[in-house]
């Protein structure tokens, strides 16, 4: 006896239409109750495993966490210190403020507070970084303040500042992080890099002292300095500028370059190019 195939959804509709238009059903043209039951059973067998597979895939792929912002309660400050793998942007503004951005889980793991006029960004007591994808979820912080005189980063974090100013301004980077200052307006500037990070400075300073220790790099050739003191014990490169005097000590293997017309005093075995030389 011939075996009839279970109709698809489209063929089932066409068969129903033909059955309605025909004056009478031919013998054997309608599926028997046994055949219908068998087709339904096979369909359930096919849809059951597929439904289970779709559910498993839905559970395996987590829903994308929605990013959110939190405005932190802060008092007046003119210094910023970053401790940890956070991205901090510092802008000029009339009112001191700090806004964190990220997933709720990431924001629960960051602590932002003011200590002795210093805004400190660090991991909270919740132990940020304890989950496998913590690095990809690292939150960012937007800081505004009227005047920034001191900027420091410790670790693998980064800080970008719109402006650094004052009679005496300080930049310090320790670790593998990054600091970028778009505009320095200072009478005296102290800039230190210890580790494998990158320090980029632009603007003007009457006097500047640059120190590079480790394997990191300093790019300060867009910083207009009158009198420069530069010390490099780094395997990384250091570039700066000076217009009047430059005292350069290079004891590392990284190259040192000082552009401008400064009168240079140079010592050390490092490859050094300076001013009028």
C-alpha cells in the first residue's frame, strides 16, 4: 500500500480549497485519522527538539546590558587621580562635577570621591574586575571643573585633559596607562613617567622638568618651553622643545630629541639631539 507524505502548511491549505470546491470527496482522498495522527506525531517530534534548541541558544546568549549614567556627588577639587583601568576625560566647566558611564555592574565597581581637593577614581570595595569580561565593561568618567593643576594616573587607565594650568602644574603617570593634555598653561611644569605608558603634552610653560623612567614614551615637542630640564632613563623615546636653555641627561637606551633653538647642556650615553647642536 502506498504511503502518503504529510502535507506542508502550504499544501494543506490547497487541499482544503480543492475539497471545498469538489462536489464530493473521492474515496481515499482524505487522510485517515491514523495518518493524521502519525503526521501530527512526526511534526511534534520535529518541533520539540527545535524548540528546545532555540531555548538553549537564548539562554546561552546573554542580553546586552544597557549602559547608564550616574552623577556623583562631589565637592570642589582642582586635582584628579586615576587608580585603575578607567577612562577619564577632564573638561573645563564652571561647576565641579563627575558623571560615570557604563553597565550597572561596572558602575557598581567604581568609586569616585573627593579627598583633600583631589578627585580620586578607583575600584570600589565591591572588587571591580572580578568577572571574566570586566575589562570590556570598564566604565568611563567625565569630569568637569573650573581649574586643573594636578593630573595623575596609576595603572592601566587613561586620562585626557582639556587644560592644565597654574603657577606650578603637575602630570604623573605610573604604569601602562596614558595621559594626554591638550593645553598646558603653566609657569612651572613637572611631568613624570614611570613604566610603559605614554605621556603627550602640548601648550606652553616657562620652565619644565620632564622625567622618563622605564620603557614608556613622552611626546612634548608641541609644548613650548623656555627653559627645560630633561632626564631620561628609559628605553622609550622622549621628545620635547625648548627656546632658551635645555639641560638633558640621557642614561637609557631610548632616544632623546629637543627641538628649538635652546642652548643645550647634554650628558649621558643615550642618543641625544638637542637645540643648536
